[in-house]
């Protein structure tokens, strides 16, 4: 019988102040995990998330860091370890999204997207996986996107960064499976968060109309999938990408 109890575990969620990140923080806290909430600019939202975590009886710590910068990631992980202990559960959620035509895609925009979406996942994972290996335990979830699975002509950099996260998930999972570290990914569809606030309403509606379930997803729905992958309910799963898109992408 598998357990859903995460008591005694330390979880780090990057981009944990709002949206999917906040929902993951609260779901893991509800299962008993202590939660480290990373943020870059949304301090007030991060503190609110911490209060909500603590209301569920879990410990919370808030750490500001730009996870695209190696030195700040090093300090982030040290702060979490000092406050809550070594990281057992990692959700690489931090990221940005730009809805831009290919003619408007610049090298600066491309690099910024890779740094925040893909390089950050590499940096944070590499900062925690050595201790996970030493302890013989670790669970990692990468928040990718269905943009990494099919063409996205108006968000090329974003799509490539998320495809990279999926490739990172598969390759790393095979590399460290023998150390009892599982690595999986989630590919959400359109989720009702701040990241899509600037998307053209007509374009957003077109995507909703193309979704068989005819609605946006909610952050809590993605958090439930993350919890499943971080818990022992998914004990025989690694290297997988779970699509949660309201049916908009169907994998074989």
C-alpha cells in the first residue's frame, strides 16, 4: 500500500509565490511537507503563500532568488537547508512566457526565456541532487508545457525551453534512477494564472475553443498531478511527462 504522507519531507518550489507554484506549495503542505517558497519579485504574494502553508500546520520559509543565476541558486539552497533541512522534493516551476511572432523574437528574448525556463531547472536540480544521491532519496517534478510537444509559432523560444525540460526529465531520470531519485514532468495546457494575463483575449479564446473540455485549467489541478508524482503513489514512475491539458494534446 502506497503512502501519501509527506511528513518530515522538505519541499522546494521555485516560482512558488503564485499560480501553479502556490498551489503546489499548499498541496504539499496539506500532505505534511515543510515548504520552501522561492520567488523573484512577488515578495508580498510569497509571504501570503507562506502564511497559508503555516495555517495547514507545516513549516514555511521564503527565499528570494533569481534561479537563472548560479550564485543565487547556491545561496537559495543553503538558506533552505539552514531553515528546513536538505531538499527531498523539488518542483522546478519558475518560468516566463512571451507571446511573440517569430519576426519579433530577438536573441535577447530567446536567451532570457532559456535562462528562466530551462537553465534555472538545471541549476536548481544540480544544486540539490548531490545530497539527494548521498541520502538515497529524491523526487523532482519539472513543470513543462504542451508547448514542448507541438508547434507553437507565436512562442518559439518558450516552446523550445519546455521541450528542453522534457528532454532533461527523461535523460536525468535514467541517469539517477539507481539512486532512488525519480524525475518526472508535467505538461499543462492553458492554466488560469498571471503568466497568460497578457495573451490576446481572442487568441486565448481560440485556445479554449480548441480544448475538448472547453475551459482553462486551474492551478490546483496541476498541483494534484505534482503531488502524485512526488508521493509514493507514483513509485514505479520516472522519466515520464504527464499531459494535463483538458484533452488538447493526446499522446499515444
